[in-house]
């Protein structure tokens, strides 16, 4: 007699990812979880029939394994958050392969599908016994909410979301004292926000755009704008005035934007990582700020209009210096909805940037805020931190 | 649904006064209201924003489209009396120089 499967048989299209595939959105979450909880390993585990597989893992390679051999099955059985502070004191898990391989600490959050059934987990592992702090538990809850949105969606939109997530940079970028990373939380399955960065020689080329409206139409235009800007990367790195490169991209995009009756607010920037010189164009975004090592916040306002609004518009490059200890934040207006007073956004957002220990913890705090306030607009942030004394 | 009262003034100027939230849902209604005014020969339009409590990028898109429609027909579109919240959107996107906010509806076409 065979025993019934422990996991659920999942409808083939209920997940945004299949076994053997990777998922850029989930990778971002496990990476943030690992940093937020200060653990060496984090993963998303799907429990399907008898097999547990991991669409995303950070800090370790995770082959599929029988469901009954996982700690994650305990989360699903328990049907709630689970924290095992020392696996050696828990007789029920002491014989599991992970524990025999040295896992002493485990934390797992159930991820529920649209019908409310836990079919996957967001989980973290450590090789030493420990206890999460209250802040870490909150971060885990927030990241689990985000993971659910990434993991469960109708198949077609999930596919679109996966493609869109793959258009974002795959990993944070570090270079000496510099770190750049961002996150994009669409209000629907896909959204009109995007950000991008690439390192060309010693020049960091980065941008963030917000296409009018939400949903699929905005996403299609966002992909076109991103591609147009990528195409100017070499000119940007060579030091060509950004006013020129943006005007060039805008002219190329204008017929499409006019036909679609849309427009784009954009911040296009280049930073010379050898001396910290920032060059940027603000096309109607107005949402750029620079926090200084001495605690001051400068909102970098521009005077140029969004792209696609007016034939014959042109754009202007502005310059600043990002000194050691300074931090640059670029965001979409969705972030403003999350703040207590959107009119005084630069002070509030500036404080969030400065209070963060590092870039991952800043991004975690934004994701947490978005989860708590149930954002209705696309939220995108892009941040560049320069370490002090470097 | 948003209400957009229309006033056809004797001097040929059309006044639209959308009340409530100008967002993705209501932007379409505003766009058609402007197109109808222009089609009816009122290419000079004042958008009275005194009762508009919220404006997002779709709403802004409808206003820009309306401005283009009006100018193509030889007229213009002017905005009047925006609330501080709505004014902030125009300022943030640097659209306040293309669409300079006017203090009154009656004086919106004085210059």
C-alpha cells in the first residue's frame, strides 16, 4: 500500500515558476532575506506531491529532495510561522538530512496560494543555534508577503511578470566602496516602472523610469524605453553629455509614445566611480535625493519635462559629486504614497536612507513599508551607496 | 465615477470642472469630455481643478492629451485653481511651466 503524498498536487499553472526554472523576483527576495536575517542560507521551497524543490536559494545549492526529509514540511503541517532555535533539541527533526549536515537553526514562513493553502515556504537556515529578533521576524513576514505575489499568479500574467523581472538587473553591483541595487514592486502583475544599471569601465550607468498608467500597456513601453537607454550606454560611458543622449532616446521613442498616448518620467544618470562625479538628467521625475555623510539631505530637482509630452523638448545634464559616506536615492512616485506626508517626502525618505545600516537593509525596509501599507501604485527604488572613508 | 460638469460660456470658452480623483479610471472620461468640447467648436478650454482632490500620471496624461487636442484645433487648454496636492504633481513633473496654473477660472484666458 502506498501512502498519500504529503505535499499537494498543484495545478500545473498555479505557480509562476516550474521545477528546474529560476525566478529573478524570488532570487531578489531570498537574497534580501539572507541579509536581513544575517543567515548563511535562505530559500523558497515548493512542496509538490512527494517532492520538495527550490525555485530560489541563496547561499547554497539546493537539489530537489523527498518532502518528508525537509524542515519545510513542518511549516506546512504546522500551518504557520515556525522557528526552530536549536534543531538538536528537537527530536522530531534531529534525523533529517539538513540537520545531520549541520543545520542548527531554521525559520520558515508558509506561502499560501490563492485558495489560502500553504504549498510553499520562505525559509532561512543557520549553522549555529540562535533566535530571531522582533525586527527580523517582521522582515521575514513582509518578505513572505512579497514572495507570495511573485510565486502565485495566473499563468499568463505570471509569465509576463517573470519576463519583466528578468529585464531588471540580475544582481546587486559592488565595486570597491560602491554598492548599487534596487527593487521594483508592481501594483499589478506587471507594471510601468523599471530600473537598470550597468558598469562600463569605471562608469556606472543607471536609470529609473515610470511610464504613465499601470499594467501590461505600461510594461511594454517601459521595456522599450529601457532598451533605448541601454543603447546609449557606450556614449554615456565615453562622457557624452546626458542631455544629448536623453534627447536622442526621447526623439526615437516619441512616435511610439504619441501613438500609445503615454509619457515617461525618467532619471538617467552616470557616476564616475573613480572620483564620485554624478551626472544626471531629470525628465519630470523630481524624485532624486542625495543624503550626505554629515546628515544633510539634498533633493536634486530638475526643470525638464517627462519624455513624450512635447515635440521639440530637450533635456539638460546636471552635475554633483557623491562623496564618501553619501547615498543616492532615485524612486518612483509610488514610494510617496507610502509616506506619512508625501509633500515632505525628501525628509522622510532621506531619513530612511540614512538610518539604514547598508543597502540590503534599506531595500528590506522599503519592501516592508510597501507590504504594510498595501501600495496601490508601482513602487520602484534604486539606490547607490558609497562607503565612508573611501 | 468622476463627475465632470461642463459649462459652455458665452465667450466660446468651455469650462470643465472634474471633481474627485483624476486617475486611470476617470482619465478616459476627462479625455472624451475635452474631445467633445473641441469637436463642438470650443477649442479654448479651462480646466477648473478646485474640486479635484487627487491627480496621478494617467490623469496628467489626459490633461496633456487635452492640451495637444486643443492646440491642434487652434485653441488652448489652461488649468485654474489647483489644490496644493494637485499643484505638487504639476511641479514635481515640471509640467507647471507648460501648463501654468491660473488663480481664477474667469481670468484664465486674460493673457
